[in-house]
């Protein structure tokens, strides 16, 4: 592949990217006390600044939105200052970075939340899976269904998170409406059994996402906002009775905003696991005929399969997660068709430098 489309320049929203390789959002559980990004986080992201665009790990917009230990937030001044270290370091290396705005909803766990904070969700239905806590895995608990008057403050939290991301020096934001977290919980009818204007019909279940998108666009403008969806994932106990109808409606109605992109997780990915049966579900090619803007595909892509979907005009950009995690200089390795470092799954959600900032970049010795 002498002329990889993956390595060709492209425009995403108003950003000029040097390549079409996106670093996917990857939870790494290495924020400090107060869920504040640390210098080690700045090092990690700066090492990967050769990506066309980095999308940060999921970052909670509220104290009751924490889904895992030591994930960063974007709701305090200390967190904003911590993120400034990251954006400054990435920009110093010539990179570009979006912040992923996130609320875990029912997937949070009481042990992770500050005193007096409670789990919230569209309906009082617990996720039938295990929660990752500082004390190991524990069953999820039943959340409290949001009252109607409590929903506008959720929109405001996303909007304030967008403002804080702007103050922290990011180049844009991605709204996390995937993987069974709060916005996805509203979209899918196994977790949303409301009977008011935020439940029932697909139009009602999509209402919160659209309100959040509008609020974030008011801060950033249309061309610096993306949305992530996982239409085929059962991760975090998610299901919908008619995913084709639900997600085709979502993709179509998002066209009104002129967003920077739609980021779709392929059926073969369930959370952080690649499954063998990858043929079932709604893939990026399904959405290509519905969504009118740029599209990012995520889902266990390699150099070869990522290039193939670009050449097929199935998407405009390809997101790589575990490959960027283990190969900070992934675009260079793809350009040289060089060997790749193997990721160490045991360090995905641990602490410290091991499996985080110690993956080596390529050099002459490693080429032989």
C-alpha cells in the first residue's frame, strides 16, 4: 500500500488533519485526586500527537456521572487546569485533541460518587452487569429515575462541560451517546421506559440527546462538535426493540446540526472486547446513506481493514484504540508497514507508567 488513504490529509469540520487516523477515546483510569488530569496524562497524549485527531478518554460532566475509578472530570476549575497541561502538551507536538463529554448515568456506582450524590437514569432499572469499583467488581444498583424538572440541569451540565473544555484549550468536543451511558440510556427502550416527553416514541427518547447537542453547539459552533453512537452494542446491558428504526432516526435528525462528524462503533466491538460474530448489527455503511456529514468508524480496525473501508468510501476517518494505546507513533508505523507493539490488557485500567507511557516509539534498532 504505497499511497495509503489513511495517511492522506483531510478536513474534519474546520480542522485540517495531516491524516485520517483518529485516536479513539480510551478510558485509562489514571486521573489524580479530585478526578484531575496529571502530568503523566499530558505525557501520554503528547506521545500520540501524530494522530490526525485525538479524542480524549470519557470525561464526566458532573460528580454523579463517574463510571469508573480515577476517570477525569471537566466540572471543576482544578480539572480545567489539569486538562490545560494535556492540551498544551499535545499542541506543542503539533497535534489536535477533542474532549469527550460523558455522564455514566446508571452505570455509575455509589462507591465512586461523592457524599449525597445518587445514581440517576431515565428509569429506575439497574444495569444487569457488574460495576468496576475501587474495591473490585460489584453488582450495579438501581438508579433513581430523573424527574422531569431534573432533566434541564443535565443539559446544563453538558453545556458547562463544553465551556470548560473550551477554557482548557481543546480543539472541539465529542458528545458520548454510546456504550450504555446516560444519553444512550435515554435512546434505547430497554433502559428508557418513561411515559413523558422523554420516553416512549423514538422522537421522545432522542429528545435529550438533541437538547444536549444544541446546548454544546451553542458553545462550540457546529463544526467543532461530534457525536458517538454504538447502535449494535450490548455493553452495559443495552438493547433496543427496534435498533434500525431508533438509530436511523437518530442519524437522520442529527443532520440538522451540520456537525463535524458522526462516530459509529461497529458491531464487532462490545465495550473493550472484540467479538467473533461481527456480521450482525448496524455498521457504518448502514449510516453512510443517512448521515450527510463526515463519519468516523471504530471497531478493531487494522492497517489493512482501515484502508479498505476508506477506499470503499464507507467512511471518511478510522478510529484506532488499542493500536494507538500500544503504538504512540502509529501513523509512522503504518507508513513504514513496521511491526507493532502488542498491548498489555492487564494495564488498561491500572495506574502509573507501565502500560501507559512506556510503550516504545519505533527506532532504527527496532527495524533491524
